[in-house]
C-alpha cells in the first residue's frame, strides 16, 4: 500500500502505536481480499453514510459439534433478521468475514463481480455460510489474538478503499464469534488489546459474542473485557444450560443471530442493548 492508504488506516485510530500494528498487517494482505461489491448512486444518495460489518468466526475443533447449527442459522436466520431490523437505518452496508483456527485467518464469502473476486457484499448478495468455508473438523488451535489483528487490518484496509471511492467516512463493526480463549501464537493478548483499545470508538467497534460449548471458558466476559480490552457494552455470553437438547441449542443460536442482526442492522446499537431487545431462548419458537 502507498502512504495515503497508510494514512487512511491511521485515521481510524486514536493511538498511533495501535495503527502502526494494523498498517503493518494490512500491507501484507493480498489485494483481492479487500475488494467488495461496487457502490450504486442510489445507495449513496440516501445520505446515511457507509458501514462495514466484519465477522471473525472461530473454526477451532471445539466448534465442530455445533458447526452445522451455526451454518444453518447464519444462512437461514441472520440475513432475513438483518433485513427486518434495518428498516430505520439508511446507511449503505457491506459485510465480509473470516474464519480462524491456528495460524492466519482465512477470508470467506468469495464472490465474483465483473470478473473480479469480491469479499465484501451487500446484504442481498451475501453468500451462505457453507461447510466449504466453515468446517472446524479441519481446524487445530485457536489463534484468536492473530485473527483479531488480521481481521481488523482487512476490514480497515477495505474501509479506506470505501472512503476513497465514496467520499464518506465509513463506520466499522468487527464481530468476534468464539467459544474459547486464544491458545496459539501470539499467546500474549497485549497486541490485540492495543489494537482494540487504540481504535477511535466513534468509527470502529469490536464486539465479542461468546457461544458456550463443552470446552467453554469459566468467565468469557472477563476474558473479553480484561484480556482483549473490549467494552463491556459490546460483550455477550450465550451460555449452555445443563441438559440442553439440540432444540435448546438451536434456540440459543437463533437468539445469538437475532442479536447480531440488530447490531449489524443499526448504527450505534450496542450488544447489550440489542440483547435486551431480543426474546429469551424460552420465548423463541
């Protein structure tokens, strides 16, 4: 990337040291991974600005027992729920994501527009989450710290392109979905925490959705807030219940999708606020 791109990334940070880490990571990201669906004049004329939602999804082996439920809910529940929830939000939305296990995360949702690969999509063009893209059986460790750094770099490098293309100042929501803590290099969370806390909170928000499996953390919220530095307003635990059935688990996933949809659909809605507005698992049908 050239210096103007680096300066564009730095504009999303209040801490120069944190932006340096993301600029370094962004310079090593392949160009096609940060391409997205083009912008139409009628989209931008609505005057609501631009917003990017980027998912960082845990594909470590402990997620395998719930992988199919996650794929089904993401494909069947998330997109319709966002569509229903965003009636009052006129910002132009682009969605992208990656999955992670050990090592560098893998971008997902590759599409083609005008013969070129695109990884950021409109809501209506977002591909489903399939076993080709998301299969924890192929996973090994949980490189969450690296995924946060690389995922943030990818999202912000795309945001700079959006900024240049549209003349708007994009807002970026980075949504982390995991069932456990980091257990792979880098093990020290300080760099990931510096990146999260160094972002300008008016432009970039990191969110943590903890989905409990049998390998769950004893206190996921403390891990997300203390170790990763995510605001407590942007953390939610979707905990298992003793004797939980497959139907109960499906309801838990669907509730998580409903909360994520509200966050994705509306500018400025925190995870805590969105969770309070969604029915409890027992009320879902």
